[in-house]
C-alpha cells in the first residue's frame, strides 16, 4: 500500500491529467480544428471500473464532461493509475475532442486505432518525440506506419478498423510495415 495521503494521490492524478491535456494541446495546436475543454476530475467509488470518461457534445469537436477515477482502487494501485489509467481515460477524452461520435456504430471505435495512437503518444511522455515516434516491435503485434509515426496493432485492430487506419497527425493512411522496415 502506498504511504501517500489520499489528498496527495488525488492531486498527483489531477496534475497528471493536466499534463497529458497540455501535451495533447501542444501536439495538435494548429494541425487540426478542435476546442480543448477541460474535464471535471472526480474521485468516487465505482463498482468495477478503474476510471470512466463521460462526456457529451456541445458542438462538433467540443465536449464537456468528467473523468471519474475509482477512489477505492487508487491507494493500492497509485502507480498504475499514473502510468495506465490516467493516459487511458485522457485518451478517450482527447479522442472525443478530435473525432466525436455521431452514432452507435462509431461509438464502437472507442478503443480503435486513433485512440490507441493517442495512448502510444502519451506513453512516450515526451512531446519532442511525437512526430517521428516509433513504437518498438512487440511480439504478436504488427507494425503500421504513415509519414510521421509507427504504431503497433493486433489482429483484431487490423480486422475491425481496416477502413479507418489513418494518422491523427498527418492524416495519411497507415500501411503495414515489414519487420525492420522504416517509414517512407
């Protein structure tokens, strides 16, 4: 169990959410149209989820809502919250800001290629490497590249999102790469 006070843990999570949103804003400013709203951050007991991203659209590419983090799970899992849960939920928020949802079918893209790209960008933790980010090869995953980055996708991603494999940054289609192949 972590020896930090709950209030210090909550503040650290809030700071990490803000850091990720600031990185997102820096990466995308001037590259695409969006209005980056800030979610309300809530710590509450949830029944099963580690976190939830809840939002509604005020207008296209402008969302309002909450990021809710499970207060029961945080003390025993604080590092995982910082490393995994925060980027996961912030990626949902940023994905909604960039792409929005129009109907129930598009809601299924919730953990799609663009969301995974945001996760990989946040995991890089360094905005200086974002354009030209190269995800290292991972056994069982296939590498896809565009003109600015390489991401890892599993078979389900490739099958489920074959018609939606494009980069949020350069707007070019991801193409499969052979082992060791570089971007073109």
